[in-house]
């Protein structure tokens, strides 16, 4: 089963291909995604990598966390699930008007 990793403190010039190449030395990279600001289109300096197995994910964390990549010391750890936001009535929080 694939394991998703959070990758922080990325250079704003890092590409998804560059991220994929970095992590591929530790196993099968199912996906590599850099997060971009919707308004400006600029990188937010973090992303996610999905490794093929738990073992590959552990090796990737151990091999990349704290490592310099494209001039920045990156942070890598297991990604946490994003809490769901309840949109309520009409997407405005569902408060009484």
C-alpha cells in the first residue's frame, strides 16, 4: 500500500520531476505533487510524494529528511490526513441568519 510523505522547505523553483527523481532512489514513486498558490501560480514551498510501500517510505524519510536539495534543507515526514471542513448550508458555515 502506498504511503504519502510531506516534503517541506522546498525551493520555489523545484519541479515535480525533480522531486520524483530525488525520491526514486528509495523506491517506486507513485506520485509527486508540489502545491501552488491558486492566485499567483507560485510554489508554496512544499509538496507531497507517494511511495509504493511503507518500507520505501521509511527509507525515503531516513534518506532525505534534513538533506540539502536545490539549496534548501528539506523536511520530510509522513503526511497527516487533512481534517475535513464541514461546509454546512450553502458553503457559508451553516450558521443561523
